[in-house]
């Protein structure tokens, strides 16, 4: 008998969505448990030992963002948010609270599976995994060495710090505010122009076609995500 697959906790009060998610996820080897309220979700997260949480923001008792914040008080388990709303402010709030990714309803089965696998990969990867490899890109964190198709790339210190931060959070959506704080420091939350210019320069060095990036994906109005190999 094959070992059970990753256990996913779905927190959503819409029964049709729960049935749909079970239909999509179970055939791919995932074990699914569910909760219909934020409080039930918090209890299930603590007792059910899930490997990942899929969380709707529109719950009847607690806001999804409050659930994220409370879960983040004690665990770094990956959280993928589902929402019927596509407001940038809502995405940023959820991601800044600690969510790993954000999928808007309606969604395709392929997109959801890719996001779940990417979040699981991020959760499994040691935080200081020394070498990141995606297609032709290799980043050796221990040596501060970046190669593309075997050729060493020469990055400026700030370009490297930006890539370093994305590598440590590969597969996770990083908001503009988060990147600015991590790379430039406190007080640079509103310096979006610095991030845009540095990202443009970095992409021109990394991407075969910077206009259609393969590695660093733009999440419009929210931030950026470094694509992991499972998404390719």
C-alpha cells in the first residue's frame, strides 16, 4: 500500500466549493479534511496536522485574515487563500498577514494544483537550502553565486539581495511592501520605484525574454513570485 499523500485542510463554508475541491484534489493523491468556520479551521489546524491549508476569506465567524494571523502565531504551515474577490488590497492584506499564495474564484483545476504543489514545496524546503535550481537558473546561496545556462552572472549587491529573498521564499507571492522591507530595510515601504528599477535590471540579466519572464512572475498590483521547478 502506498503511503498517504499530503493532508490538506480546506476552510470554506460553501459546500459546493468543498465538493469541487475534493473532486479536484483527491485523484491527485491528496488527503482532504475540511472545516466550515474560522474557529473550526483553527481547531483542525491544531489537531489534524495538515500539511497545507486552503482558506476562504469570507467565513461566517472570523475573517480569513484573522485566521491567518492566529495560525501564524504558532506554525509556518503553508496557506493558500481562496476568495471570490479580486481586490488588490485584500490580496496584499492576506499575504502580509502570512498567506503563501492567493487564488481567485473561479479558478481552474490546473492553476489550483500548481499553486498547492508550489506552496507545499516551499514549506518542505529548508529555509537555508544552499542551492536553488530552476531550469537553466542556479543560485548557490552559500557561495553567493548565480549562474544561467552554466554562465556566471554578475549582479549588483542590491540585485543579489532581491534574488536571495525571492529564492528563500520560492513559490510564495512576496508583496511589494515585504520585499522593500527585506531588501532595503524599514522606512522604504513606499519606495516602489526602487523595487521596479532593481527588478527590471535583474530580469534583464536573468530572463531570456524580460518582457515575458520565466523565473520571476509578476502578481499584478501585489508583488512577485519566483517560479519553482514544479510549476514549469
